[in-house]
């Protein structure tokens, strides 16, 4: 028999809260159908969403059946949870495109063959609801006082930002999702990030009131760095699972540059390596452990070939071998370098520095190398003559490389 998934998730640091103390025993005795919902605000998940996908993977390996619910219906409103203001309303076309993008990504981590997992879309039932009938059958089970006491809503009122009736419906609709999945697939457990706690509780209570059945909830810890910040941001912004948004090389390098204090945690949360293997890697040189971490995560997200290429490119760049095909790059017109471009301007335009003042500080500190030569003068200008075959490599610090190309 497979190990209790609850123990696996606990040992690896996933679980933050559970609604029932008996959930551990239940997960050891029965094969549960459980679900998680994804809000289609973009056509790709970030590494934050990747954490929840990994948790689903561990639970499926222990014999439980995941339902991955795409929010094609709730996305019409947008989740107000943990948001300071109302979200921009998306078009139906945007939502459908985003749903398809996330659907394709989830198939890399979850086995949907032979009914081992289910991909659902709440647009299938939410968009066809009769409003008056829905209010009569479901609305009577929700206390507005209790809903407004939820942290996600209370924060908006405390900041005098208000809450529309449109958004207030989100909790009701998500609770109805849980009920609908319980009826269709026997789903008894909802999992999600810590910000979904109030929504999970609402769905559990709705099932109990309407069906007279028990349902359960579990939340996962947020993916954070050692400095307390939310993980998943780089100088260029969010770290996406889509190779067109964050290249496999950039993805690899992001994890290759992990803070020493976070390496073991990310091994446990973002790879399927056994704990004994993780201990072995952690006993080795920390830099080698980081390379293994980056490779394993990149392989999961982008495939082995992309991981091999990213690792080879990084090794070549660090070793000065010049095999830089996978390095991130930015294209410019040749005219951009007529008379030369100020180094600070180039660093800003390639996102190697967030501002020109920060770029000048990097140069003054000796942290910038152009075409193999360290640049120490903020007045330095990059000219077309420095390019070789239309390409120029810039190095920032010890680990960050960027290729500049001329069209």
C-alpha cells in the first residue's frame, strides 16, 4: 500500500491548515477524490502555482484522485481574496485562452490517463444557472455577516476600498463548485493556498447543509524565500512556467541562484526526489546542490532536453566556453547603437538593472562586464564595433548573463 499522502505532505512542508484532525487517518484508509481550483487570470501558472501542482502530484502518487478545476465561470468575476482592489474584468475570449494554457501545463505534472485525474471547468455549470432558482436553493445557506467577517473582505473595508456585490458572489460560486464536484465525482476534499481558507470552509458547510455529508479542507503554505518575501519574482517580474514568458535558461538560473538557506526547502517542495536523496545532495557542496535543484525543477517544468540545454549553457557561460545559445537575450535595431548607447541605458533596457541610477551604481562597483571586459566608467558607451556576428554578451555580477542582439 502507498504511504499516507498526509505524512508525505507534512514531511515535505506543504501543509499549513486542515479542517479536521481526522483527515490524516481518512487519507490513510480511503482513496479520496479531491480538488483544487485555478483562477485563469493568465495563460500560464507561476512557480507559486507550481507548488500546488506538486502537492497534487504527491497525493495522486499515493492513490488519491485529483480534480483540476479551471475557473472558466468564476473567472468572469475574479477572486477578491487577498486583493487590495477590484480586478480588471476579462473577456470570455481571454478567459478561455488562459484556461487552455493552464490545462496544458497541468498535464505535465498530473496523470490524466484512464480516469486517474479529472480536468473540469466550472463554466460548464455556472454559466447556465438560473439566477432566481440559484438564490432560492443556495443563497439561503449563506450569512452575509459571516462572509463580511472573512479576512479577505475585512481588509478591503478597513482600507476603505469597498466591495462590490459582483465580487461578494465569488465565495458563493466557489462553494457551489465544491458542492457540484461532490455530486458529480464524489469529491470530498478541497485543497488550496492559505488565502483560500474562507472559501474552502464555505464549500464544506454548503455540502453539509445541502447534502448532509462530511467534506474536508486543507491549505498549503505559500512559497517564500528566506528573507520572508514571496518567491517567484525576478528583476524582470514573475517566474512563469511558460517558456515564452520565462525561458528555460532564465528558469534554471533563477533556481541556480537560490539562497543557501532555501535549497533544502525547495528540494522538498518542488521536486519528487526522495528525502534520503535530498539529504545526500545537501551533504555535498552547496553550489552543486543548487545545480541539481535547478536541473530537477527545470526538467519537471520544461522537459529533460530543455533542462540539459540550460545546464550546459550555464556551465559554459560560467566556465567562459562561450556556448551561450540558451542565455536570455534582447534584440535592438542597429540604429540604436549609432554613436554608442550609454551603458546604464543598455542595462536598464535589458532589465539587468531596474533603473539607470541602479545601473550606474553597478558599473561603479565593478559588477558589469561587456564583451569580456570589465566596465568601470559610467560614461562608457556600447558601440556596434563591440558586437561579434551581431551579438554581444553582458555579464552582471558572477551569475547573470544577457545576450544583446542586433537585428
